[in-house]
């Protein structure tokens, strides 16, 4: 009996996060520029010889029916696709949840892709991402945005727009290969050691999206994402990209005190003093990974200045992929 495994990338969002939330994009078109990276969520699915449902993640659930699962996304995804009995699911990831790399969206996309494949269906990325958004936003009711699901499903370096009529358009950023290499070489991710539930932070962002000064700040964040797409498409320099990255982070911090924490602000200031070009907390904020862009020749000084565990990432160009193991 074959085991189907999906591999779905996590993502780094450069600018525009928050404009993919319904309170904003139902009034103004939102926009995010980001890239899928070579850190993954893996979902294995297999038919069981009995009717029970077993799901292993950070814990293991062994139940008589999918309806009894306590994991809300798994339960609603299985219900949506009509898989109620006789299935085993295993989920593992390269990076823990709550670190700002979009793991929940990647998990949902990967689970749906694997379940469709189990039924013999090949689903295009746009449909897969739309279904994942439906599960998380509509069925589970999480106050999350839509960028993670689309970046995970499509992969690559992308500019994603979110329209008031619920349409989502995904554009490939035609970046010269040499610039992609410079971008990858400049990125450092620092683990702040603080995990958080994105929903609790995004609820604050959503509340700020309705109008007034915060709404105008989100408009500027969307425009920064557009400027990033244009800069990368025309071969712009990394210093200019770093300035946009920094401005986007300054805008996001103005949305409320829930976005950052004093320790992260101090470490980021030290990174800039050590030669970093820009940076931001990834994801909703409040914790997770601190993204810093710096010339490779300044990496050692930046690492010493920040003083946190770090990793480097590369672009994933494939999006969610499926494998059959025997």
C-alpha cells in the first residue's frame, strides 16, 4: 500500500502583511510580496485497513471518525473532502509552529494536496490555496490572512493581490537570477525564541484595518509591497530593497504594541548599527523569526550584534509537491 507525502514550503513575507485580511481587502485591494523558502511541512497520508482515523502531529489522536478530531484544521479539511473514516495522517515540519513562517497555511495546503492525491485528484495551486483559505477562514474561523496559503501552494518569488470581490491574483516576480542570488545571500533569520499564535496578533491587526490612521498605514504597506515587486523586476540594488523592508517594518509597528516587543526592537537596532540594510519580524509579529537583510560581508558582525540562533534560507520554486512512497 502506497503512502502519499506532500512537501509544502514555508514562506518569508517581505511587505504587505495585514492587507491580506478581509477587513482591509474588502475595502481596498491588498498586496503582498514574499517568497517560498526551502523549509517545509510534510504531510503523509495512507489508507487504513480499519475504519479509524489516526492523526499524528505534536500529539496523536486516534478516533473512530474524523468528526471527533480535536485539531480544527484537520477535522474541517477531512470533512470538506468527505474523508470521514479509514485514514492515517502524519505531520512533521522543519521549523516549529508560531515562528512567523506561515506554517499553518502550509500545513493546510499540504494536507489538502495529500488528501486530494489519495482520492486520485490533481488540484492546481490556485484551487488548492483557495480551499485552504476556505478551511482556515470560513470553516475554522481563524482571524488569518490569505498570503500564506497562496505562497505555499505556488512557491517562488511572488506578488499576490487580494481583491474586494474575493479574487486573488498571483504574479511571478521576474527577478534577474543574479539578483535572486544576492537576495538569498543577504537574508538572515534569527530565532527570537518566542512562539505565538498568529490569530491572537492578527486579530489586533484586523481591528486596526477598518479605518483611520491605521488604515492609511496598511495602504502604505501595500504600496511598499508593490514597490518591492517593481524594484526586484528591474534589477534594483539590495540597499534600496533594505530601505523598503525597514520602512514596511516601521509601518507595521505603528499598527499597535502587539506587533513587536522591546527585546526584539533592541536587537534589530543593533543589527542596523552593525551594517544591516533592513529587517522585520516575520508573520503577524509579537515573536517568531526576525528577518534581517545585510551584505554577506557584514553577516558576522550582524550575527554577533543580534546574539540569537540564526539560519539562512533559499528560494523554493516548486510550491507544494507530492510523492508516492511504497
